[in-house]
C-alpha cells in the first residue's frame, strides 16, 4: 500500500508567500495606474467578474481531471 503524502509546513509557507506576493503585486500595480483606471477597478463589479471567471476555470479544471486508476 502506498503511503499517503501529507502537506508539510514548507508547502504551506510557499503557498502563503505566493499569495501575499500576489496581493502586494496587485496593490502596487493598482497604485501606479492612472486615476481613471483606478476608478474603474474600485467602482465597478470588476473584481466580482474576475472571481467568477477564476472560480469557473478552477472548477472546469477539476471536472476535466482524468480519473486515477484504482489501486490493486
């Protein structure tokens, strides 16, 4: 029987650093945009659309993942 691989602290910290870097990067890019572009980002449902598209993509990838063969 194959051992189940558990997620360790290293993997958790890597994902956390990537998430924090992505948020800080988005904040920096938004800060250097012209005022009109910032207004579009902050006063329209753009974030909702991005979240919907991203969630749909993730769910689509999960649904299309090939089934693993059963272990013997």
